C-alpha cells in the first residue's frame, strides 16, 4: 500500500474497514489514506488534520471512521452519497510525499525515556519563559508577519485578518504570487496551538480566518494555473473547516474543470447551487462546465468570487 509518508511521528495506527475489504491509515501530510486490500489501489484520500494524522478507529459495525492527529480537533467520517475521490488530487499528494527526503536531518528517532526527559525539559523552559513574558510591558510580534508567543489569541487572529486584507490589495492589482505568500502568512497566523484556551467566539473567528485564507490561496492558485494546489486548499476547507462553504465548492469546481474532472466539478457545483441557488457566478460556471465537457470548449475563463 503506497503513497503515504511516515517520518514525523513515532507510530500511526492502521485498521481494516468494510469487513476487511479496505485498509486505512494516516500520513505526515495530514491525510487519511484508504486502499482496497485486494488490489492495493487507493480509493479514498481525506484531509483529516492540519498537520499529521496519527490515530484512526473504525466503528465496530457502522460505516464510520474516527480520526485524530496533531491539531486540536478529532473528526468522524461517514459514508456519503456524493463521490469525493479525485485521482488528480491523490497523485499530487503522493508526489509531494515522495519529495520528502527520508533521511531528513530534522527527523530524529528517540526512545520513550528520552522523549519524557525532553518533555520535562520543555515544561521547565516554558515555565521560565512565561515568567519573563509576564514581566514584559509591550508585547510585539516577531518578523514582518510572524506570530510571537507574546501575542494573545485575539491579537494573533486580528493580525491574520490584517495580513489577509493586505494580500487582497495585491490580488486586485494582479500580483498573484505575492498575494499568495501573504495569504499563506495569514493562514499560519490563524493556526493557534491547541493549548491556547479559546472561547467559542474566538474559535469561530479563528475558523473564519483560516477559511478565508485558504479560499483566497485557492483563487491565487487558479490565476497561476496551479489547479491541483487549488483543489488542495478548497478540500482543506470542505473536509476540515466548513463543509458547506460555497466559495470553496465553487473554486474547487473551477480547478476540476481545468483538470477535466468534470463529474467532480458537477458534484461541487450541484451542492453550491443548493446552498446559493440565486448566485449568478455558480450558474455561469455550471453552464461552462457543461460546455467544456462537450465536443467544443468555450474560450471564456470561468468566473470567480472576489477575495474576502
């Protein structure tokens, strides 16, 4: 069973699904891989964690899987009626995994005793750092768009939004590569460690910031003709953050059309039309998908939402 990567954490669970017909496990890329046992073919690939997927647990009798990893959210997956597997997206993820050097010097294997000693040392150092930070009177952020430990979660989310608005101006002026870099900075700022005590309101603001950064990254990838990357960003939103986000459905459908994955584009557009039945952009793209699938393809570029 090929395609995944396991160098960043000590152990990842593996499980049989569907009366032993399928095999599932996690990956350093944050994906949940599911293969057909008999053929070894990859049949499903789900973005299940912002960082790494370590744990999976199939329900004892229902077609349901629970997964967990490094980020703060566990997830439960159920069988749906709509096809969601993209062979093009899977190839991109597998190629990215191959490019990760297996002998990366940043990866070290340690014993359990060494791990406990390391954690104890980190706790001691963090306690000393917290005392120093509490004595500071003027918190600052490191780097132009960096997030320092002295920033509160509220300040970090606000900084993420500010950086995204700066990127919007670059996007409006056609500077898509520069805008993409700033949207990526905004996304990193919005990723607050799980240890941070967030109120429900702050958690919702964090999700909104992460969603906006991801769909805007997808818009840049579309302009730069990086269609697989656009699919990846939209899938992050739809699989992990907001399954009913219209812009993510719309932009993933745009990417699928360029990749000639017309059935997957149809599914996304059908759901987008259910969520926003009067949206003219969705209607136009649905017509363009139908035309592109026919014998002659239109020359007009698909429409797109503005960055938020």
